[in-house]
């Protein structure tokens, strides 16, 4: 079994994503920025039972072992879909509930 990178004292997993250049217009209508931009996307999958009540459509693909992270960074594109699966619900823990109490609410 691969060593886990997510645990109680290190609770953050890797999220499978890509950076790529994109040429076009970004920004607002008032301040458009033409040119080449680096954009980021993350891979999603079906939501597990922990995420589904919050966001029923999808959740990020979370990589929780060094082997998974290495595979994501090095495997040819054809090998990546096997990593596109929900994190098992027992590997997640909700750490906050309720309405936000800061200014962004």
C-alpha cells in the first residue's frame, strides 16, 4: 500500500489540475487584457456522499498518496482517467458548518 500524504496532522491533499497557456481576452469589460495568459483548470469527478449535499454535481479529484501525485505529474494522458474518481467519503471530514461570519458572507 502506498504511503498516505493526507492524515490528521497533514489534512490537505493534492488536487489534480493543469496549467496551460491560452491566448485571448481576459479581465473585465472595463479593463480587458489581451494576450497570452496562463490559465489553471482542475479535474473533477462525481461528488461523494460528503460533498453531494453541498455541491451535487462534482468535486475536485484529490490525490492522497505520493504515488498518485507522481502518476498525475508523469503519466501519459491516456493513463490519467483512472485517477478521476471521488475521494472515499471516510477520508473526508467537514471542519466547518453554518453561515459565514466574516465580511465576505
